[in-house]
């Protein structure tokens, strides 16, 4: 009798303990708000004009919220947004654009940043027409679809060369993806 009662009490205590452990805590208002704040994204540096008419790196994988920051080397490059279908041409009237960044040596005093919003591919090119940089292969992509053999950076470049003609620059500096020009955080770093 005594033993059975003890077991019953023990089982009840266990049940209480179990429900206390397994029940999901009810979030307070502050906890809910905190979870909705996106974590600070990583910054991916891209060097414009390192190793000739190219972006280095030119194929970037970035998470939504990440920043892609372009650093400019000599002599006179830009970053402009296109799509896959029309290489070396701006994607509509809101294409992002750094403007031309002429510099004789070292790194330009300003950088150009965009913020990645989702995992869709973002295509970009240098719109310098003197020397046809884009037609010569100066282009890059963020979040290329690696499941596709068609929408590759290699094919973008091949099509840019094949279509030829002259690049167009977007009308204004700034544009999509919160594009902005900022002081170079580390202009003396040796790229
Ligand atoms: C840089 O290139 C742009 C576009 O071709 C041109 O308008 C500008 O004059 C160039 N700047 C310098 C300093 O060469
Ligand atoms: Cu260029």
C-alpha cells in the first residue's frame, strides 16, 4: 500500500517534470521582435580590374542580406547590372551602377556596395566602352544557378563576345539592391 502510493506520487511528479521540459516556452513580445531582425550579413569583396579586364572573384555565392563590395583598381572601370539575356546592357531603368572610377594607381578612395536580397542570379559587367571591357569578358555573377548548363558565366561571356556592339551604362549611379558609393574602409590594403 505504502509502496503503491509512493509510485503514484513519483509518476505524477515525473509527468509534471516532463510537461515542464517539453512545453514550448511562450515567447515574450521582445523575443518575437528579436527573431525578426536579420543577422548582419557577410561582406564579399570583389576587386575590379585585378589581373586585367576582370572582376576577382567573378563568381560569388552570397546569402540574402550579404553585402558585395567592389574595390576599383586602375584604370577606369565600372560595375553595372544586366541580366543573362542582354549581356553588357543595363537591366531596365533601375540597374545598379557604380559610375566610372578612373584611378591611376592603388585602390580608388571609394567602394561600391550592393545588398543581396535573395538567391536569384545577379549579373554584372563593366560598361567601359574604350576597349570594350564587357565584350572582352569583364563580367561576373552572384548566385549563378549551378544546376543549369545554360545560364553560366562562361556562356554569358561567350554571348557578350558574340553579340558584340557597344556596352551601355545605366543612366544614374545607384539603383537596385540599395546600391551605394561609400568611402573605402581600407584603401591601403594591397590587392
Ligand atoms: C573614364 O571612362 C568614361 C567612360 O568611357 C569616360 O567618360 C571618362 O572620361 C573616363 N575618365 C578618365 C579620367 O579617363
Ligand atoms: Cu572595365
